[in-house]
């Protein structure tokens, strides 16, 4: 039931992961046992991601002592751990990430007996089988073994045993700027849910009786998203009810978009309504064991060129293992002799074979192998983050049976981070160990580069999930850890409970978690052993700013890191803080923001101040990382679809009276919350301007608010009973009387002039509900609504469901009050103010006159982490869906959509942060051409990885003048300061063009179209005096530049000229 849908899993800290994986997959993850051998950088990343994701048990294996080079990428280790076993030193901090995960240590060798404890049980699967309730972790749960930083002999030994006994097996490793990942999930591995996308659902317009039956979808349905052979089922059909809930049927997509579904000759005549829903089918994959795949590799690549490069990297790794076996050590950093030995070993290896066993006629890229060998001694945090994230995602695929696994090798390299080839060959001494925490990084880039990193000053905008990963990376690489360096973290938000599942630097104590985390029992809801969450599962005592918490945690990772938290949002209102002085002291900006509006603003500031911008974002298993360099690459541009998706809305009448999708019901429920508990309270509090307030409301809200305000004013509740009675009345009004009124105006059999039924096509014919307190959803609505109404009036609420049921048995069902008018379409919808006519105005003023003097009402603002807020919307939307025969959204989906939560997962977050870190190396290093930089995109669910060179900035031209988005005209104010006439003359001298208009923001300072008298008045004024007079705004403290916009005589409409920076 609705009351229990969010409580079947104890992982209360993993909501964003559930939005990506779903409850069945999360349950399998929480039963999983994983053995992880190797706790250097990659191993630490794998462990961190798995613990954040909530695997049942993680066994660590790494008896090797911690050394200096480990600290470059291993964030669970510190200088105090030198000489300690990596596994022992990492266990405590790992366990603190998620108390629900058992973190154990294995100190002996990896033997066959140990691996047998990680054997996969035989569990047959059939489509549509129900998810198994979560049970305590037990031997025989789905298992995986992961080896990192291991030698090839160990990999072959363990891989052979795992393949023999059905244990999923992974190898993950990095060598400098190259990474390797191998997966073997056995010869018969079933993927129960291959894709991240939700099943396709389309509304039905008509179904024919025939052989084959033809399904016509409604116009707004995207028929071509279905493919031939897809399995589908049906629901909500009136008339041809034989299809409702039928076994999955294959379909054939016709050219006109209709769907063939087999023989419907004997079925009833189709009347109206219904939806067709895709049924996902499991897929089976077969993997080769490592001893076979080593010489016959199947690699993940996006082009033939990438396949060849991957094969060369495959041989390079094999040769590095041979070198280690022969010399008992890896190649020395940037040692040309050792590098040539690795090249020779690679050339001597057995030729690789194709998928059919045929020899591959490929030339080994000796230069590539040589570069790999020269830089292979190092360990880099960004590389570990990327490989560790992908490896952890493959572990999750193994245990959750969700998403297709890698087939079977992945090679990732960022050798483009190295200096250009034409630079002198480096001195090996510059790359030798220094017995410092950056030794692993110095082995790749040298001590000089490390010094340069330490003196950088960076702004990190956003301390959420990606921001925390970026800050962790900054601490590990030593960004801003020197005398003149530093990192400023800007974020105005506070730590919330939902942050803990992805935001690595936060802990429960950072938002004051109560020790009592147990869900409260719900007597009377026994059908599913149900429990109702309290209004706040976590009782917050002192939520702390994210920026401050993240800064403190980063200092613990690297005590030399100089990090400053700022809790002011970066926007127009804080440009006196993040102004000219601030940005003049910053070398670059990293943005980790979750809205395109915020991204656009930060990007515009970077363009204005000519600062490089590193930017990353995720959605589920999708991730991107981009770099924007002044005068080298294009500047940031939000996707064209971004603004449309952020501003999506539905027709008012569709939402109020004719919903046909789950999203319509959720929007209606969200509007109900806003009208009942926020807008009405605000309007009553501002009763002096009540009519004005109503006039400014959105049309979708004003009709509700009119009724609610009058209802509030007529009788102020005094007791909990009054609040329950009000909530019960709202239930009757919304789900019974309102539907009855709608059907009285538009009866179910109403026929339009063209002969079609009114209730057909997109219009679903509703049915009124009868209140039943034994129904979970009915009770939840009244409980949540009554508590919210009580809070709005400053009254105590109640969570006692038993008492509530008893009270409801005693209360009469309220009679309907004033019902809102009904319109068949938005074209009939008059303006809200016009509808709020003289009679309603008179009633409102009379009610205001007799309003009992008391404290103001408390307007409630919807909070996605407030359980009563989500409960009300979830219950209201579910009941609305029952009215109209629409499949309801569960509480998880409701919270995600209504709370505007972006589905997120720890692995994707870590991967994009690592990709940003790689671009940081290039930005900080010596000046690079555009060809050195990379934008990146990945889809971990579909094993898609793409990196490409950013576009060059677009060149605009007007007459003889050429410029890009990075250019501007810079003009000093002069001593004494220039007049406007002098400024215009100076501009004409610079570019030979006559200014037509000059603006500061939206204020017009000059126009060639003005009268000569007005022009003269402005031209004689000092520029700053004129700006002050026209805008009535003085320059902000520390402001060094006035930004002016110009247009020129003869310009075209599509030309955007560079701004004029008038230096104060």
C-alpha cells in the first residue's frame, strides 16, 4: 500500500539511488557480499561508492603497508597511517560512511575456500515476479570479487576459481593516466532490467476488432518510441476489457505509427480510455574467463580507432605486468631505459585474436606504449575516481541484475593531460619520490607542476554531491595547498538527511540526527505490516551549512589545504561579495550546480572575468564534464531543452478536471498543497490587500484559494477535532462531491455535436469515491491534511492512527460548501479576478470583519524532506488517480517529481568529478591548444563513454571588425574622468564605428535617435554621474568596472557586440 511503499527498505539514507535503480534492485544490493582486494586509490573509490550505495557486506583485503605514494589518491589514509595495513587503516572511516553496511577485513591469502563463500546462488527468475522482502544478510547472497592493484598471476588464479564457481569477478587498475577494467560475470548471467529508462506508456485513442487488432495512440503519444517485437500489456480500457492485465503481447509498429497486437476479433467492442505499457524483458550475457579474454579481448569502444587504441593499451598493461614479474618492481618514473624495455615486452607478446579466434592484423603503437610506461609509476586521484566509479557500477550491476554489464574490457586513458610532444624530454629527477603525500602525482607530472598546483586559487560553487567529490579531489591533488593558494567553497544550503547517500564529506552529526531512527508503528494498517513515518524521520537539532562542513572535512583529508567556506549564494544579489575584487584574486572556477539557471549565471561571470570554468552534472547514470577556457574554447551554453524542461506546465482545465496522466494528478496535488496551506494563509495574513493578492494569483490557483480563504475565515479551528473535520470535508469536496458535480454537467454518456463521446480520447470519465477510513490512502490524506491545517493555525497535531480512526467513525461526513465553476477547456476559463466578482468580494470582506483576533497563520512552504508534505501530495495524487482510473505514482516517484529531485547515484557523481580533475591538470599546466582539452559524456547504464575536443569560440563579424564571446572593449575612465562624448569618440577611434545606442543594464544612456538637445545634455556629463542619474544606483563596494552595452549604426539584429568595460 501507499503507506508502506517507502518503508520496505531500512536504507532511509538512499532516496536518490532508488530513483535510479528502483526498490527491487536496491533490495538485492542490500543483500550483497563483496570482496575487495587492493586498497590503493582505485580500491578506495570502489569501496567508498559501494558503502554509500548500501551493499550488505564489504570485505577488505590489503595487508600491504601504507606508503607515501598511496596518499595521492587514497583518501581514507593519512600520514599517521604510514606503515599500517591499508585495509586496517581504511576500515574505520569506511564503516562510518554507512552504518548499515558490514565492513570486514580479511588478513590471509585469497584462497578457493574464501572465494566459495562468495558463490552466486541459483535463483531462477521470471518476468513480473514480485520483489522479495528484504531479509537479513546471509551466506549465499549474490556475490562479487574485485581485484585492484594486483599482479597478473593473482588475477588469473582468482579469476579461474571465480568463473568455475559462478562468482562475478572484476579487475580494476590504473597506471598513471591509463585505466583498465575487466568483468567476468560467468557464462550465463541474467540481467533482469537492462535499461535505466522507465517502461514506455502511451495513451490509447482506439483499438480495432480484427486480426490483427490495430491500436491507435493519442496524438501526444510518441508511437515511434516502441520498436517491433516489444512486449506490451494494457490497462484502464473500457469496452475491450479482455486486454486489461493481459499476458505480455508482442507488437509490430506500422508506418503510420499504429501498433499491431494480434487477434482481437473475439474481444468486446472498444469504448474508450486505456494505456499500453512496455514490459521489459530480461537479457542473458555470456563472459569468457580471464585466461581466455586476455588474448581474445572484447573491448568497449565507440569507434574502430578506439578499438585499436584499446588493444594497444591492453598489450601495454600486459607488458607492465611482465616487467613487474621480471624485475620485481614497476618501471621508474620517466626512465627511458625502463620504458623501452616495456615496449620490447609488448612487441614480444602473443598477437591478440578477434571474437572468432582469428589473429588481429594490427600494428602496435610503440609511441603510445612508451608514453604509458614512462608515466605508469604514478597514482592519480582523478583517474582513480573515474575507474573506481565505473568499477563500482559494474559491481552494482552484478548484484542488482540491473543494467547491461561491460563486455568485457574497458580502457580509459587521459594521456592528453601530459605536456605536448614538442616540449623537451623531462628530467627523471624531477619525478623522483620526495617522501610526501603527492609522490604518486609527482611521478606523473613532476615536482614543478606540484608547486604550481599548490599556489592556485580556485572558487568551487556548490558543495553538494559533485561539489564534495571535487573538493575531495582538490585536497588530494594539493590544489591551493601552498602559501599563496587556496580554495573558496560557496554554497548557501544546509546539510540534509538525503545528502548522506552521495555527498561523501557529510556525516549524520552534521545535521543533528536523533538516535531514534525507527519508523513509528501504525496500528490498524496491518495488511502489509505497515508503518507510517513520523513527520520528520530525522529530528533535526542543528543543520549546518554545507560549505562549512565540506571545508572542515577537506582539511581533514589534507591539513595543508587552505579552504574558505562562504554561505552566500552566487547570484545578482551578492555581486558586492563575489565582485571585481573577489574574482581578480581567483585563477579559475569549478561549478557543481543542479540548475541550468545557476549554471548560466556562474558561466556568465566566468566569461565576464575571463576565468576558466570547469563544470559537471549528472542525472542518474548519465554524466557530463566540460571545460571552458577564455579565448580557446566556446563559452558555456545551456542545452536548448533545459529551459523548456524547467518551465514545463500543463493546461489548467486538464489538471483541474480532465487529467489523463500520472503527472497531471501530481501537478493537481501540488497545486492543492499550495492553495490549501500556503496561498490561503498568506492571503488571510494580508487581508487588507486580499483582492489584490487574488488578482495576482495564477489562474490554476485562484479558484481554490477563493474557496479556501472563505472557508478559513468562516470558522477558525480550535481543536484537533476541528482540523480532522476540515480535512474530512476537503476529502469529500475533492474526491466525491467535486466529481459528482463534474459528472452532472458532463454525464458519462454525453455526446458531442460530431457524434463522438465527450468522455473519450484524452478525457477520462471519472467516478466519485466513497470515504473509507480502513483504506490506507484515505486515512493518509486525512492524517496529513489535518496535521498541516493544524500547523498552519498554530495547533498541535497528532500521529495516533488508532485514535484518528475512532474519531472518524464519530464524525459526520460534511456537506459540500461552495464548489468551484467548471470549464471544459482553457478557452472557457475567464480571468481569475473577473470570476472573483462583487458577491464573492462582499462575502470575503464580511468574513474578514468578524475574523477572531489572533496570531497570524503560518504559510507552509512545500519541503521534499518533510514527510507530512510528501504524504499529503502522494495521497491526494493517488486518490485523484483512482477518480480517473490513472495508474498512481508511488511515494518515491511522487517525491522525485513534486520535489523536483534529480535522480542521482554515487558512482556517476564520482566519475564526473574525476573527469573534471583531469581537465584541471591541463588548465593549471602550461598553456595548451584547444586540441588538448576534452568535454566528456558517459552513460554508465549503457557502457557509453565519449570524450571530444570542445568547439572553438564562434567568430562574429561586423564590417571589418571580428570578435568572439571572450572579447570586450576596455576603456579607462581617465583623469579627470571622461564625458560621455569623449567615451563615444574613443570607441569610434577603437573600431571605426559610430555608436547608435549605449546602455547600462536596461537603462538607456544615449541614443542617436534622441533630439539634439537631449543628446547634448547627456554627452556633456561625466560617465559615472550619468549612470548614477539614470539608474539611481551607486557602484557596488569594490566595483572596478562599469559594463556598458553598445549598438552601432547599420548593425544587424542577430549581432551581439562585445561589452564595453569602463574602468573606474
